[in-house]
């Protein structure tokens, strides 16, 4: 193995700090995926959202953030290309984390909901371009990711539109909406539970040592969903008087949103923390083993850095993106917000099963636009939507440009 450009402790210290910065950006920006609609619809306050998300994002990141992660996200490049360039690889991973974190910080200050996955993907593309050239990038993978800019919002928006129309017909527009809410909302809670349990059984539990077969996953999903629906029905009947009063129907949808938002925060923490700790874990693996592999084991302290960074970013800067998603695209009620959130969760689960690359941010924004259209196209803020889409389009090239800049600067500083 070639001699590292710094002693191992200093490399880990620098990588750990910059990994924390990237996780900070994820908390500041991507948390809107799980909390923006809940706050915008007034199901919960901003302070309550921060507390709920802080708990569940951290638990998701720390408990189910993954024992093993891909060294380089999304298969954009073969890490074996760097087998004889360990210092270049470590410098590139640090540059990519710094680039992704910087773009997320800028976007969060502006209140732009951008994809944290696309931020780190763009950053790694920049590293590959400057270190190995254009031909080393797996452009087919990049093309699949770019396709999700269109497909995931379109699918989620269509589903959200349909969910809200069904809620209107089954509950909101009925002669006795309070009674209809008590009858039908347990069915919606069953659907929420199906999505949550599929994510948990398929993705989360295996990271804490529990693996289910396909039949066990479906059995677990069915049992859990029936329990949740039964509990929802019991609670609604116990609070029948409040639901029958004016505004009580939205109160019932608000309860559903709190449950689904908490679960999505856990799932988000477990999944997207890899955007921060994947490159960090790769650096740690190189320092520990002296080799570059396609997979890297994740030390508990790395998960801790990711989890704390997400919570810190959420608490200090998360309100700006939450405001954009929850208030600026369209005015939300709990029933509208639930429809958007449910569509987002369902789309993410479907994409996970199909192995299709997807952005939770793009999916949620599509869902919010979908319910806005269901309410009436005139209720959408098209200027805000244009700004959001523009921020999506520049995320990958901006991440790449920042990486190239930081990579050159770091090589000059450390003489690599």
C-alpha cells in the first residue's frame, strides 16, 4: 500500500468532520420529505416536527443505517479503478463529501428542496471526471438517475391526485363526513401501515440482524396493518364527538399524518444517511485495511456522526425547506398533506422493490403538486415550482463542479 498523505488519525478526523457537514446538509434539506406536509397542513407545529423528526431520523440513521454500504453510491464508477491510487481515492471521497455538503447548505439557505442523493452522485461524478476522465463514468447509471427527475414526480403526483379524489368522494363531500371518516379512515391507515411495514421488513430490519423471507414479509405486513387499522378504528370511535364537530375530519387525517411522518422519518434516516456515511465509510475502510473494496463495513461511530449531523442540520436550518414544501407550492390541509405523503411513501416503496433509482425529494414535490391540481390548478404557486425544478436541474452539475474545485485545492494543500 502506498503511504497515506497524512497520518491515519488526521485523515479520519478530517473525513469525520466533513461527513458530519454532509449529514448536516441532509438534515437541513431532506427532512422536508418527512415533515414538510405535516407542518404545512398544520397537523403539527414546526417545533413538534423538529422533535419528532429528530428522534426518528436519528433512530433510523443509527439503528438501521446499514452494516454495509456501497463504496461509491449508485454504481457510478468501478472503485477497483483506484486500487493503486489510494491517496487519490481518499482525497476524492473527502472532496465529494465537502462538495455535496456545500451545495446542500446553499440550497437549504435558499429554501430549495433538492435531492441529497443527486448531490452526492454529482459530487462523485466530478471526482471521477477529474481523476479518471469521461470514459470512467457509468453514464448509463447517470441516465437512469436523470430519468427519475420526470418519472418519480409524475407517478407520485398521479397517485396523490387519485388518493385525494378518493378521500373527497368517500369522506369529505359526504352528507355526514364525520361518520364517513370513522368508517373509511381505518382503511387509509391500513394502507399507510402496509407501506411502512414493507419498508421496515424489506430494508430496515436486515440491517439490525433480522432477515425475513418473502412470505414472512407479507405475513408481517398483513398482521401489522390489521393491528394498526383496528387501533385507528378504536381511537376514532373513542373520539367520535370531536370528529363530528366542524373541522374534526381534518383532525382525523392529521393523526394519520403524524404516524406516517414519524415512520417516513425513520425510513429516511435509515436510507439517506448513506449519502453522508457511504464515502466516509470508504475512507475509514481504506485507513483500516489499506485496500479499496466495492463494499465498506460501517463502524458505529460513523453512524453516530451521520445521525447527529442529520438532527443538528434539521434543528438549525430545516425550517426553510419545510416551509417551501409545506406552504409555498400550495396551501395544504391534513387530508391534502396525507394524500401527498402517502403517495410519496408508496412510490418510494415501489421503486425500492423494482430497483429503480429515485429521489424522495422529487417524489414528494410531485405528490404536493398532484394534490394541488386535485384542488384546482389555480391553487398552485407556479413561480415556486419553477424555482424548485431549476434547483433540481443544476444539482448534479453543481455537485460535480464543487468537487473538481475542492479536489484541486486539497491536492495543492496536501501536495498529493
